[in-house]
C-alpha cells in the first residue's frame, strides 16, 4: 500500500448504475451520440465564429469535401444547423445554427476555456462581450441560492420520471 494515497472521495454517493438503474442513456450519452467526434465540434466552433458557407468551413478546417459534407448533413439532420439556399445557379447553400445549435454555445465556450487552461501555454483566442469588451466566462450557478457551484459542491440525483430521448 502506498504512503501517498489521496483523500477518499466522500462526495460521491451513488454509482452511475445506482442512479441510472443499468440504463446507460443519460444526457451525456445522448449528446456524445450527436456530437461525438472532433469534426462536429470544430464545425460548430466555426459556425459560432459566423462561418456559413461550405467553402469557408472547408478552408478554415482543412477538412475533405466528403467529410465536411457528411458532418454538415448530420448536423442538419440533428436540427443543430439549418441549410438555406443562397444561390440557384449553381445551387449553393449556407448553414446557420438553429435554436438547438445556439444552445451549445456554453458547451463550446467551456471547452475552449478548459483547453486554454490545461492544454495551451498561451491561448489563441479571447472571447469578448460585444457591448462592453469584457471577457466572457462560463460559470455554473445554483438555481435556488444563486451560489457558484463545481464538481465538489454538487451531486447527482435520479430524475423524478423517466425521460425518452428526443432524437
């Protein structure tokens, strides 16, 4: 037995199996089914930067036409992006975030902040509030007491009724 064992994690009260009853289709599983590869997240990042056209996505990401077409089709099929024709001859489309897609902004920003903190020596981007120029931060808050929360101050509880995937 090692002398340097860390403190026991006492805030974890249930296993995932206890909470999910062996059912492994929780929200994170469903999200990863929709966004489970790096290209989907990078396409979304570009969409949040304001990129709308196929040629611009391809240039910015350095992705093959076939792979990009697949990614865009999947994001449209999942109602994260919408496809709108902007030219008829030749027919061309642009891609815009839907309300469902716009709701992923916090997730993308949280991943950018995490990468800035843990993976890069010097961040390449700084996200600013358009109106005042202040830095944008992601913070989790309790809906009841409005306190800031993190993994150490939260716990999972089984939802009161079973939900079905909306996909």
